[in-house]
């Protein structure tokens, strides 16, 4: 297994925070809106504007709050936004679709993945709704996803550490297992001994605001892992 450079992805929920995060030496920005809804698809105009500030803008493709089971109309919205992101030069997108058994909807994910063309793909935290995450990881590897965002089936990464570490070792570099979910500079060391984990996801939100000092601390911690 070849171990890659440690990377930091910052999740933002509006254009202003995207601009702020872009000032720092981070690798990628997951771009959403409506934090109170768990993050849903941002507006097309905002995605286009965001690309002026950072080259690696990964918009979330999630048409609404709630579950991750989508009807044909919602899938059409997802396809439309994916094709728009590809057209304007986004390097990746973030999405996930489950079936009514809370398993990977392989047919729908394959269709959306094919629409992405050469864009990188992250399967988002819908993953944590799945019972057998090891089989799900195998499915996502076969579908060609690049990474899985997970908090180890818990609300916070600190409670899902063992599951995340075990999953990363199981996948053995075939897909990136990216911890996220209240990941902060004071707990990222929980993953420091696992060389199979090399990407990290955080909103860096403290007291309901993007905290620039926390971004700096995370960059420093990752540099020393």
C-alpha cells in the first residue's frame, strides 16, 4: 500500500465561509448550504463563485434534508447539478443514495457516478445509516468512489474511532476512509497511528461560527501526524 499525503477538507455552509477557508492551506472544500438541515445542495451561482477562491470545490449533491432515498424527480435534480458542476470545472462532488433497506442503491449510485465523468466522488455520511458498512465499502469500491465520509456510525468521530480505524484497515487504500463529524484539533490525534487514514474532514465550527484559529490548529496537527 502506498501512503498518501495527509489532506484536510473543510466543510462550509455559505459562500463567505468558503472565501474565509480558502485563505488557508487546505486541500479541499466541501460546499453545502443550510447547516441546520445537515447540509444540502448549494445554489449554482454560489458554486461558480466559489471556484474563484479555491480550485478544489466539492459541492454536496443533496436535494433536500431527511433520508437518502430519492425518487426520479429528485434524481433528476441531482443529475442536473452534477452536470453543471462538471461543466464549470468542479474537480469533485459529494453524494450518496440508499434504497429502502438502508443499503447502497447501487443502480442509482452507478448512474450518478457515470454522470460525474472524471470528477472525484465522495460518498457522504449516508454511509453511517448502513448496517453492514464493510459490504457497503466493497460496493463503493466496485462503483469507483474515491472516498467515504464517516463518523463510524456514530454522531461524533470520537465515539466511532474503533469502527473508523478498523474500516480503513479493511479497505487498505482501495478507497479513502475520511473521518468527519465533530473532528477537531483536540481529537484528530485519535487517528494518528493509522497510516490507512490520510484524509480528514471538519467544519471547524466553534460556537456556531467558522473558527479560523481552529483551521490553523488542524493544519498544524495534520502536518505532525
